[in-house]
């Protein structure tokens, strides 16, 4: 749980959230996506403007790549163009069952669908995970274009390239004490 955190983003901003494991990066991204609730305060994000990619790729392993893309077209209201399919190295994979994709291919498929959605707010939880240097560069360029077009990108990451001009936020100072049976971890019961 995070406490005492406040920020405002405007069109054209990219926020890179950093911090150690367990500090709350995923919690913050999920909260911004509307998947976790906030204990207090306000959150003003138009839901229909959000595209979210979490830790786990939103890929149905029982469907082909094309069937997954059709699902996202229905959910997000847009299809991947041939340029995006080629840039993310998905050309020729359309009939392949998603369960046969490598972890990098699955990641590229999930992220490509979100980037192509034209949603004004991209929420990406560790988007560079499983991407090699070539596709990390492709994603970095795509996100930079998205931001240059006036969209907002919020991403958590341990490492990976930053989008040019990204605002970095380290969550370490906002970490709350964790409690078990009413006692903070590390404190002795008397």
C-alpha cells in the first residue's frame, strides 16, 4: 500500500515509476487503471481513454495471434495496422497459436495492441520485460511518438530505456509499513 502520493500529468507527459520490488509500482499502475481502489483521495482518469498492459500479457493461449488481435480490436475499438505488426515483429505469426509464442513475442503482442489502440493514456507495467534490445528500441520509439502526439504514458520499470523527457518517480519514500497481526514487520512483540 502506498501513502502520501500525489501527482498530476498533462498531455505529452511520460512518467517512469521506479523502486525496489514490493514498493508498490504495480499497485499504483493497477490503481490508475481502475483495477485497485484507493483508500482516500481522488483519481481523475477517463476510463475510456486508458489502455493497460500488466505484468501478465493479455494473451489467450488457446487463440491464434490473429484471434487475439480480433479480440483486442473488439475491446479497444481499433486494429493493428500492418506497420505496427511489422515493427513489433509479428508479421507471419497470425495463424500461430499464442501458446506457441516465446515470452518476448507474447509481450510484443500485448504491447502492440495497447500502443495501436490510440487510447490517450497508456498504463504499462514493466513493458520492457522479455524484450530484446531491438524491440526495446521499437517500443521506446513508439512511446516517444505517442507522447509527442499529446498522449500520456505511465510505466513502471526496473530497467530498460527511458522515453526521452520522461519524468522519473522513485516510490521508495512513499512505502508504507506492512503489518501482520497488528504489528509492523521487523518489530518485536513484548
